[in-house]
C-alpha cells in the first residue's frame, strides 16, 4: 500500500513537471538579456535546493546515528545522500549548459562552481567509503562521520557568491535579488514537484536499504548455523 | 527566430533532457537494485529450505 502511494506521488509529480515545462515554454516570456536559456533556472535552482536539503537530512541522520546507534538513521543518511547526488548532478550539468550560452564556456574554476563540484565529489566519496566497509555498524559509524564532515562544505557553497568575487550570478530569491513574480512563481512551482520526486526516491531507496540489511542479517545467521 | 535565439532554445532543450536523463538513470539504478534484492531473497529462501531438508 505504501509503495503504491509512493508511485502515485511520483507519477503526479512527473505530470506536474511536464505541465510546468509546457507552461514555461509557452506561457512565460523570454528573459530580456538572457533569452530562452534563462528558463533553465527553473530546474537549476530547485535542483540545488533539493540537493542541499537532502545533504542536510543526511547530516541530521548522521548525528542521530552517532547519538542513538540505531541503524535506521544510517538508512536515512545513505538514501538522502544518493538522491542529493542525483540532484547535485542535475544542478551542475544545467549550470554548465547555461554557462556555455551566457559565458561562452562550459566551466570556469569560479568559487561557486568549484565548491559545488568539491561538495558533490565529497558526497560521492561517502558512497565509495560505504561500499568499502563490510561490517554494518562500522560502516554506519564511519559514514555518519563522513556525512557530518561533508556537510561543512555546503554553507561554503551557498554563501560563496556573497563572500568572494565570483562570476556566478548573485542570488535572485533573497537579499537584494529581484525576480519577476511570474518567474518566481514558476521557480517555486517547479520546486514542489521536484521535491515530491525526491521524497519518493528517498522513500523507495530507504525501503530497499532496509530489506538489504535484513537479507544480510539473515544470510549471516544462516551461515552461523 | 534568429540564430542566437535558436541556439538558446537548443541548449535549453539539452538542459531539460539532461535533467530527465539523470532522473530516469537514477530510477533505473533503483529498479536494478530492486531486482537484485529479490534475487538475493529467493536464493536465501532456497538456501534455508535446503538446510531444513537436510
């Protein structure tokens, strides 16, 4: 039943995303300076928000695991990191495509871009670390430490455009940033289904991790007998 | 539509396609993991049945 609800939520989110793409292509005007490519922001920014939210959840899960030693927190951490990495990849790639048109280059070693890439690689390292450790409690403990350490880069990524001189555009949703209300509504309106998709993916991944843990435990006890 | 606008739309399409490909790619990894878990479950069940038989 729970799985069916999740799949239904995912399907609804996908439908909203398709409808949003139709609206942003046919209902919204081109941005005055950037033209059509500006619309990529409706995926680029929500992907970043979702990615950071997932990494924040993995931070909380990591701290909770170290406090309680309950493996359910490890399940939350690995699921949120994996989904966060997928959205982080979407953020990086859409940013590169935007940069190719606006800056004329795919990539520059700018503070924001570089810190985001380092952040993504650190969380990628988290998954590599997990695969390298067999023993579940040891794996959970070291992964929790790794997720806490990795999160230290996230505020740096977020505020790098404030703290340093950077080529990346300044924020348009907070501070002195300004955005047309139609664009703003589309940005938040697109974040909702993206978040719904992320919740579905995290929930499905958590169920899989839980079952995998049960299988591993059963296999160990079967071998013990 | 001039060349610059056409190029803008072309790259916007690449961006949207990239987003969907990442999403579909991750869903496919979840599907393959699900299949692997089911196979492990079945093999474990067979192993337990064999042990009970002995």
